C-alpha cells in the first residue's frame, strides 16, 4: 500500500513540475495585448488557395495571396465579387510569435454568421475580409467583422452593404 502511494505521489509531482515548466512557454507565446485596425474598406485581392472552414456556409474559405486597398469606406456596394475587409496588427508580448484568432462575420439582416480560425504573426500586418457571392445571395444591411483571441473580442468593424 505504501509503495502505491509513493508511486502516486511521484507521478503527481512529475505532472506538477511538467506543467510548471511548460506553462510559461505556452502562455507567453500566445499573449495578445490588443488588435489595432490600420485600414478598412474595398480591396482588390488575388487568390492563393482554399482552406477548410466548417463553420462557414460554404465549408471553406478563400485565402488571399495579395491585397490592395482600393478605397477606404464603410459603405459596400452589393454587387457580386465585391471584396472588402480590414487590415490590422496584433500587438503582443512576443514580437513575431504566432497566435490563433477567431474571425467572425455577422450578417445582421439574415441573423447569421460565419467564423473561422486563422494564425497571425504578432507585430505584422494581417488581413481578413469578405467577398460577396452571387447577386441573388446579397442582402443589404450591416455586416460586421470581429476578431477574437481566447474568447475575448479585441477588434471589430461594421460595414453597410447597399
């Protein structure tokens, strides 16, 4: 009986030491202070590739290769193929470190949303946006892009599709 208790004590001790050693690295690498939106509006983008995104209507998202701001605006014409979004910088403790963000796109008129997780580099400009689909699917109204880290909303920008 005493041998079993000693083994349990050793195992618990090893787990505690392991957590103490690993915790500083995992929390430090993902520490985010804020997200600053540096640009927003209509963009011209180039296609890079498709990535699976199960929490979206389509089930995948289009990754952007390059982007160019065409016009800084919150008013978005409701035409098929129109691209808009936000450019932002993640501010955090470890410059150059990678963090995961949850991107949510809320559609106020249809009471629906799409979301996906993306990895971003602390201190470097990043982009997330939306491309309007077929004219028959476009609903005028408010569309909001939100950025979350560990469940906390750190940035959002609303657009009006007309």
